[in-house]
């Protein structure tokens, strides 16, 4: 039933893992304005988010991300070029 996330998501400084798997009504991922220095795992599989990683500013906020799952999402046509800014990314699922 989840359709949106609050814009203040980046205020959760200690958050290490965000699992939104199966939230098929979720269409937008909020812009990350501040560094989420502890977020290492972001699971967006089975959502309807079109552009989970939109801007270099947002990428800087997710610089510690190690795992990213975007599988089972028919809305994503191709990864955004700024994905190359995720220097710590070790695992990505695009099935």
C-alpha cells in the first residue's frame, strides 16, 4: 500500500538498510540532500520507481551504498549514468 516516502528520509543518519521490496505502488524515491553515511543496502525490487538515483547530489548522499537491488521493476529502462558515482557498490541486481 506504500505510495511515497517522506522527503526527510536523509535525516535518518544511522539507517544502514532500507528494504522497500514489493512496494509496487511506490513510484518516487525522495531526493537525498544530506549524506546518509551509514546506508549500505537499498532494496527497491518490485517497486514502480522509475529513477531511484537521479542526480549527482543524490549519489553523494548514498556514497556508502554497497548493495542495490532494482529487480522486478518494469519502469526502469536503463541505469542512470550517475550510478558510476557509487564507488563502494559491490552488488547490484537488475533482473
